[in-house]
C-alpha cells in the first residue's frame, strides 16, 4: 500500500488543527480573565484587626467589590510573622480569588526567619495600596527638641539610650535600624507586642524614641503627649506638615518605605493579575478611599504589577544589607 496518500491526508488534517490550537492559545488568557471573578474574593491579611494594613485593606475591599461585581471579604490570619496568611494564600486555588494583603515585612521576614516558601518565586506582586509613614516620637519629659538632640545624647552616652519597636523585621524596627546605621549611634533595642504597648512605654519615658506608625501615634501627638521629631519618609506628611523628614533634619539615607500591598500566588494567570491591578487602581482613585487614606496619613502608590515586582526585588537587596549590618541571624 502506498503510504503517501495517507501522509498527505494527515498533513491536510494537521494544518487546520494546528491553526485551531494556535487560536485557542491566543484567546485562552482572555477567556480566563472573562471568567474572573466568579465567586467571593478573599483578602487574606497577615495583620491584626485595627492595624493600618487591616483598615486600608477593608477600605479598598469595599470599593473593589463594586469594581469586580463579587463580594470581597477580608480575613485576618495572624501568627508566625505572617506565615499563617502566606500558607492560606498558597494553599488556595491560584485563580485570583485569594489575595494576600501584606506589608513591607514581605521583604524582611524571609531574611530573618527560616521559611518554607520563596517570596519572589511563589508570589506575584499585584499593586501597592499605600505608603504609611513612621514618625520618630519622644516624650516631652525627655527634653529632646530635634533629631539632633537625640543623636547628640546617644553619642554622649553610647549604649545607654534605647528605642522601641514592635518586633525584629517590622517597619518600626527597620526604620530605627536605618536611622542607627545612618547616624552611627549605639542604642538598645526594646521590642514590644504592638504599637499601643510601645507608645505607652514611650509616654512613660522608659523609651527614649520610637519610630511609630503615624496612624497609631497621631492622637497622642495632637494631645501634646508625644513630640514628633521627624517623619521617616522622603516627603513630609500632610497630617504633620510642620514636622521635617529625617533628611531635612540632616540624616541622609535613613528613610524607610513602609508599604501595604496586594500579592497573589505566582501561579495566578497574568491577565487575572492585571485585572485585579486595574480594578484596584480605580478603587484607590475613588473619593471615599482617598479620604480614608488621607485620614491615616497614608499616600497611594500606584504601580503596575511589573513595577511592584521590581520594587520588591530591590527592597530585598537593600534590606539584606541593613540586616547584615545589624548582625541579625535567621532564626
């Protein structure tokens, strides 16, 4: 039997099948995007209820619900330096319906804690929600009127001043460590369970200074019970327009970007990631969300997923240098 007619027939049949396969591959991503969302979207937070991350996540979630046409709920999965929330997101189907709402700790915890995931390979960045400034505060009883006063006191009494944080690797800690490295001072780290405890100890004068989240310290600042010496961001806060930045106070390269953002499993289809990004951008532009961010002293940080991914990679490099300089070993 001559095999040529059979080969010709198979070849003729293969061409339209190949074309069909190509067409399917081209439309598959859009089909995935059109199918998202199909159910309730969970914003899984590694922060406690009432924290800046929680408040901002809920505010954005309310508007995101209107943009995506599905219920959006925020779940607090606290514990193990955010790893409880991490595992909840990675265990869920990677279809965009489980979104990790976390902070800049995402680029710190893996450097100081033994973990069973890779923050760069296992997660895809979606969008930063906001930047929340930390503010260097002291008790009036300390007599410090400026950042220079604190630095001078620390240099005059090496190892005798102390500073508070809410734990190694947190934004309050990283802000203080960047400040310590930039000034070359020697001060003692005192960690606390949360900002309320650290603020209480600062008010009592048992802590010399604390880089407190602005949202937590603002009531005490307005009441005159805490003195704000500088904000730890690159620009002044709209809520404290008369308070200088660290750079304006003569301390260069000490600012720390404390962001709150959204990430998903890296297995999530890219077009779904883009759809969440665009819907969140619209939510962040709404007057209600902008007003809520302003009330917290927070600023939006609009980015594409690619830009956010690049920022996270760069931040992990710079944080690794800070941690090495501080002599912190992974636990």
